[in-house]
């Protein structure tokens, strides 16, 4: 059985949350892809791409998202075939419209409150860094390549272009022991620098609701990304970033997957003063002007919205209802421990991978939760 050569954060988290789902969906295992994707995560995928093209290349995020969405809708409906229902088309159309509104709102927000404070020094970087203190043997006791090595890289692995790029060119192949390290792989949204010169991994998060800042100290994904970024920079594997650059932590750029609501027009011709409305001062004021109403008549409501949606970098005080920008710093010892934890997570997952082939092996037990109903597209297999 082939050991795990590469692992991503989503795979690590998937293994910890449900081994059966991991076995079915992992690129290291069966790599099954549902014909009809879970579109609840669709806006996040398109949003990440749009922000990459805007922050990295200056392209308009709304136009980028619209072009991406057209291609995705066509691809999804083609792959779904007979499973493409009218409800699917309707849901996709609704998601496209919502994504355009969210990105339009985000662009206005970022131009006022993110770009003046932070400079993007790099965007979207695909990393692959060695997992500490782990090796994979390529040859047996007779110095013959294992069958899985030949299947992966051919009869002469050292001449394989991918092998050379990943291991030999980066000094990761031990020619005396015939070993390579397993790799932790992923994709960073980018690096930003603040006015004080501190550098952070920026992590765009499209969420159904805003996050509790306290919980971010427990976030393992972005903490691993900070660790991986420092390893890549230290070894000169991130060409756009000078060696010696130290990444201090993560900057969570949280975008709520909801657009500001237009306030209701009441029967008496006035605009609703309901303070429960999910909107902003800008949207409320522009709506008043479009209706020919004087904003001065709604001063209290506008001031309320200004306070409710006032900018707060740390999430305290007058919280913005649609965006958060939350820095979390990591010290040297914390980053060292993150690398050590990654090692043990890999060891656990690799042990199960080497042990199991059968999808119903007892070691690949499912972990059922109420979220399985909407989150897992393999749940039917657990009914038997």
C-alpha cells in the first residue's frame, strides 16, 4: 500500500471529522467527486478567485466572479446531466446574484478600510513543505524500488520531472538513505504588510455569520498556513517574497455571505426605521435619495447604522455586521508546536491509510452528526 506522499489541510480536517468520508473523497484515496456539488460552498470558491484577481492583478472582482460563475454553471449542469433539476438551476442563479452583491459591497468596504491599512505583497501561493521528522522509503531491503514508487514516477524516479521538481531540486531527496519527506500542501490567499512592517498571511473567509474572535486562537488551518509560509520563505521557495521575511501571524478577512438589505418602503410613503434590518448606512442613505427622501429626516437611524456597522479591527465595540478583519499573531514556540502537531496528525492518518483498502473497513468508521444531512454527499452509504 502506498504511503501518503502529500496531505492538505482539508484532508487532515476531513480525516479527523469523519474517516469514512475522508476515504471516499481524499485525493490520496478514492477521490470521488459528487456529480452535483454542494453549492453552499460555491460563493466562497468564486469569491476567493475574484479576490485573488483583484488584489493580485487589479481586475474587477465583480466581472471576474461573473465570468467564473458562467463557466461554473455550465460545467455543473453538464456534469449533473439528468440530475440537473429546475431547483438546481434556480439555486445557482440565486447564488450568482448574491455573489455579485457581496463582492460589490466588499469592494467598497476594502477600498475604504483594508487597502489604506495593508499592502498586499503576494497573492495566491501554492506551497508544498516537508512534514517534520517523517521520511518515506523508496526502496526495499534489496534496494529495489517499491511497486508504488514505479507506479507513481516510472522505472527511473530520479529522472521524473515531477520528482526532480518536488524533491531533488529542493534538496529533499536523501540519496544515501533513498528517502523523501511527506509534504504538507495547500494554497495561501496571500501575504499583507501593515503600516508597522509586520507581515501576515491573509485568509479570506466567506462565512454564513461573523466569527467569535476568541475562537480564532484555536483555528488550526490558518496556524498551519503561517507555519508553512515561514518554512517556504526561509528556504527560498516563495520567489516573490524575500528570504528573511518573517510572517508574524494570520489576518482573517471575514466576509459574511449576505448582502445589505434595502429598507422597506412603508404604506405611508416613509422608509422603515426597523433597527433589526441587515443593512448599512451607505445602502440606507442611497435608498433614501433614490426615493426622493431627505436623509436629514432619518438622522437617528443613520447614526444608529453608523455605530452598528462602524469599523472595528478587533471585532469589539461597534461591530460591522458584514465584515471582520482580525489579526492573530503566533510566536516562535507556537509555530514550532504547530509543526510538531502536524507531524502527529500525519502519522495517525498515514497509519490508517497503510492499514485499509476496503471502504467498509472498521478503521474507517463514520462520525455521524446532524450536519451530515446537508454537509456530506456520501451520507447514503451510512444508511446500510
